[in-house]
């Protein structure tokens, strides 16, 4: 831990002679995250990994930590309570420090959903905060230049998700290649890139976004589709709460679309609706499949529905929600 201690000292977070105590925190597949107990209280530090912790080989540029740190700074200026407070960064070690948010006061949204606590009010707040960040950064050349992270986004999002699905479903490759090209060349606003319930805390003052390693100036429809995808999939993880998950789907997408002001709402919804089936299929056959759909029959049902929707190409989100509800008998 000497390198981490050196980084904390360089950021001015250690008192003279202080020995920090490190506790690894559970998290995603792409970073090392620690709680660090200091005399002044706990903080959190995060360092990106070059090779992600998944079964298949998946590498990504470690400089993405800079974009994540910058995303928190920019988003925090728009919705201050929706991101952790930054405490410093240390480029030599490729990490940054932020406030530690106690899970007792800030439970993980994914855990809440798994327990069946699906509150449409929380989902609507996620949609409102997300669209506020997109609207505040839309058509901003300064932000676009700062987040020209196309290579990172391709390596950690477009290729392992849609590209991998295209390789495993060659008959759908032309459609998936088209989705990749459209997403890669649509530059409208600052994108988080991983808006998932596992990266959102339910705080006393509203949702808090974490894990912005995929930050990119690109297509905001990706963030919308990415989060809605998780709300559909959670129906198969906690089936008794499936109607509430669909209510969250409705609340999030309605709140989000109500805040779109940088282009026609229909255009954003169309791109999100086109992406959503590809992302559904990616969580079955991409490089990062969801851990809670392991039954072959369940996987086949999701796969077949996603394939059909990729072919039919609905331009609205409601038909996708309706098809999902029909397939899985959700009233």
C-alpha cells in the first residue's frame, strides 16, 4: 500500500506521521476502490485497472480515470448533490480521492431494487438529474474538447457490448455495426456511460451517481437506454417486483424526456429505442453478461426478444416495454 499512501500524502490528505488504514470496497469490474480511514474521517480512493475482471479478455486505457474525475467536477457544478465531493487527484499513480458516503445513509440502488424496493420517485429523480447534466453540457465545444474520449468509450462500451454481440450474432452484425457507427458519431452532450443501479446511491437528498469511467462527449441517448435496460433486466432478478420495475422504467424515461431541450425529443427517444435491444442482448451475450440471469431458458427468452426488436427497430420506448411485459407476463 506504499504507493497509495504516497498518493494520499501528495494530495495533502495525510497528517505528518499518519498511517492510513485501507479497506477494499466491493465494486465493478474495472477499478480498485478503497475506503481509507484517516484521522479526519474516512475517504474513498479509486484507481482504474488496465485489464477488467471478467471471464473474457477485456482491456481498456487506464487514463479513463481522468475523464471520470472530470465528469464528477462538471456534473457536480450542475447537480451538486448528485455526485461525491472530490478531494484530490494524483496523476502519477492514476487515482483520485473523493468523499466516502456511508452505505447506511446512502444505500445502493441495485440492492434496493433486488429487495423489491422499486420507488418510481427515485427513478424519476435519476432521470431528472441525468437530463439536467446532458442539457447543461449540450452543444458546448469546451466540454466536447475536454471529453474527446472516443477511444476509451469504444474500448469499454461500444466494442465489448455491441461489437461482441455482432461477432456472436453475425446475422445481426449489419444492424449492430450501424448502431455502433451512429452512437460513435453522435456528439451532443456529456455522457456518463454507465448509468446503472449498481452505480447509483439512494441518498437523503436524492440519487448520487458513481463510476463515470466511461465519460465521453457523445450521444446522451446511450445513458438513457443503458439505465432503462437495467430496469427491464431486474424484472427477471426479482420477479415479484416486476410491475414496480416497469413503473420505474416509465417514471425515469418520462422525467428524462421532459427535460430534453437541445434537440427534438423524438430524435433522442428514437436513438435510445434503437440502442435498447442491442444492450439487452449484450447483457446476455456480450463481454459483461448480467450475473443474475444464468438459466439457459431465461437467457434464450431475453435473447430471442432482443433479436426480434433489433430487427423490427421500434422508434419509441413504449413498444419495447410492452413487448417485455408481454413476454414475461407482467401485468
